[in-house]
């Protein structure tokens, strides 16, 4: 699905504690943080093709609750 050429970057801002915890978890698992993020991004893109969010609600109850809220 994706080529192996890495020609684009992505910069995100996160809390220092989150970054440190993530880097330490990757180190403990003997993996590079960038590889873990690429793997997550690839899996997420495959799960949500074309930018469509197909699983917005977990159950029908959430939809009913949301509809009821709009009427109030």
C-alpha cells in the first residue's frame, strides 16, 4: 500500500511526560519510536481507508443518546 521511500515528515507536539514514557517503552521493547509510529500510522490508515471514519460510535446506544441530546 505504501512505498518505502521516506520523503515526508510529520511534526507533532505532545506533553514531555508522554514523549518520555513512549520513548522508554520503545527502548524497553528494543524498537525505534519512529518504527512504532509508522506501524501505527499504517494500521490506522488501513482501518480507515479514504479518510472515512466508519466506527464513530461503538454501539447503537451512543447514537440514541446523541440523538436524544439534540432534541433537548
